C-alpha cells in the first residue's frame, strides 16, 4: 500500500533544512516495514543539498529524538536524533531528475539547500496504525488484513471530492504526527507540512 506522499521542496538561498532523524519516530506504525521512494524532480547533489544517510544504521532500533520546532526545519516537529552523529560515515545520495533512492524508515537522514524530491512511502498490508485513524491506497496485490481504510484512487486532477478527501487525510495525519504537542490542528502552518 502507499501510506502517504510528501514533497520535500527547498528553494535556492532558503534556510529550509532537514535535521538528522529517523522517519519512523512519530509515524505510529506497528512495524518498521516501510520503504520510501525518494524521487528527484530536480538534480540533488553536493551544491544543492542532496539527502545524506548513515549506511547500516537502519538496523538499529528506534533512536531517541527531541523536538526542536526549529523555524526552518521541514520536519513536523523539527525533530532530531538525541545522539551524536558521526558525519564522517555519512553518504550523499546524488540523483538526477527522474532517478530515485529507496530508504528504510529507520535510516537516519538529513539535508540542506535547494532541490525538490517527492517521497512516496510504501507499507505492506500487515502493518497497523497504532495511534490514530489512518488510511492508505492499495497499489498492488490484495489487502487481507484491512488494518487501514482503503483510499479511493483519484480519477482526475483537482477533483473537488478528491481534494476534500485529501484535506480529511491531511488533518488526520496531523493528529498522528503532532500527538502530545498541542499542535494538532490542520490549520497550524506546521500541521500542513511534512513528516
Ligand atoms: O528530502 C530530504 O532531504 C529528507 C527526506 C526525508 O526526511 C524523508 O523522506 O522522510
């Protein structure tokens, strides 16, 4: 199933950044069986802030994070790992437009500067959402578990019904991602942001 998608958009000379984090931290999913296809819509390289990862660290358990709510951090809570990161082990994922990298939900990653990526998060049907109401789109095979409400596929661009559904889903996701912070309203600028 496709659980969710997010744009990671950073304009030139913009202070936006992504701190070192594991995607799994606030997603509320029962298992770390999640892969993100990060599709480059612009080049991503050393000059414009390609994503960096620490290879092998996805095999660690969940790492503690703290919320910074830093203004220019693209993550919902500005969360970052609460441990020292050995940057000498970091690998940059350079991509040309149309190429993609695949990363595991527990893999710490970060980035700075300009580029645009579209992150598509895939889960197997046996994963559950543990902390709220959630939905996903079946993209292949059969769902024998019914853990997620299945989303209707959009049948045309910008259809009013689909936009209303998107609004509902975004509000629901915000409740999951911001739980416990007091920032759970969809109208809050951060609640319309990314993961
Ligand atoms: O685009 C980036 O630099 C970060 C991507 C990311 O954090 C994610 O896919 O969850």
